[in-house]
């Protein structure tokens, strides 16, 4: 063991940085041969895959060493393939349904660029001497953008108050999103009267702290003044918090369950 260890360090001293880089490149650019294993025909000598996530995710571009791909939905994926010989009509087959042709680049390799929105699989196909060859199947797994998560932290779902209670109600909410929030607010409805004479009035209430809801996690709060909202004894307030994330072009939307605040009519109850 001691002799082998010493021999390893002696031999390592003669390895240059360029040689190490060559070995690294070979590992990253694995050869892809036809499914039938025929090595007499042209095969893909190297394949480089670059993934550019959507801008709103604020994730950096990266190269995938694995041909089975996992990335955020709506990412731009670029394949750059080089062959061991002359080929014609190289293309990518997606989930056995759609196909997209490679475009020759600089007379050396072939490139293909796609925006991928859903999971599936793909194969590479090319022709050599008028015969069609296919690679193995490779997986595409897209990560879905999740809707915002919201909670109201300091209130039970049903609250009853009397006219003599403090009619300033604090609402504290925790909001979060996998890539980032774009907006959030409270949608409140005042219910006045009863029976056929009942009336509803809806309004949007902004949080006071912070004034703008952005970021991956936000602790927000606002004080609801029931008198300013026009509640009289016997009236009720229904409200929920709703939030939107920064997904483009269409944001994900989510809301809490409805919370209720009832201002009791003590005169009616005594009667």
C-alpha cells in the first residue's frame, strides 16, 4: 500500500494542467452511439447541453453533464452535437411526437435550441449512408413554478366583537414563493343588514408594512379599523389575503381561506 501510494504521487507530478482539462472534457462530452451498437457508422462524438432558466427565476445558466435533464419549466435548452463522421438530417425527437432539426454551426457541429414547457423524453436521430440511427431515450423533467404560500398568523377564522371592544384588528401574514412575490393584498367585503335587505361592499386593502410585497418571503401586517370600514352592530367583515408571484408572462395566484369578523348587535341579542 505504501509503495502504491508513493508511485501515485510520483506519476501525478508528471500530469500537466492541460492534460487534466482534456480528461475533464472527455468526461463531460460522452460519446453517443446508435441504439443498435453499430460502431462502423458515424456516431455522436460529443454532446454539450446548456440550460438557460427563465429570467424571472433569477437562476444562472448552467451546463448539464447528464443527458437526462431536470430544469425549471419554460427554460431555454441548447444542444450542441458533434459527429464522428459526415451525417445528414440530424434532429431531436420529443416524446415520440414532435421533432426539431439540428442546424449546422461553423461547419463543425450541429445545434438545436428549444424552450421546454413540459416533462417528457427525447432522442437524437441522424442518417448515415441513407440509414436512420437513433440514440437511447433521455428524460426531460421540468420543475413547475409553485403558487405563493400564504398564512394569517394571529387570528382564528371566526372572531366576534362587541361595540365596546377594541375595533382595530391587526392582521399579520406570512407570504412566500419559490422564486419571488410580485404583489399581495387583502380583499375585504363588508356585509350590512340582513334578509332581503342585506348589502355587500368589497374593497382592496393594502398592507402597511411593508408597503410593497416583493421577495421570496415576506412578513406583512396591517390594522383593520372596523369603524372606518363602516361596520355597525350586526354587520360582518369577510376577508382573505391573496398573493401573486413574479412568473412571466402569467403570474401564479393563491389566496387564504376566508376569515370572518362579526360585530355583535347586543341590543338584538338581549331582546
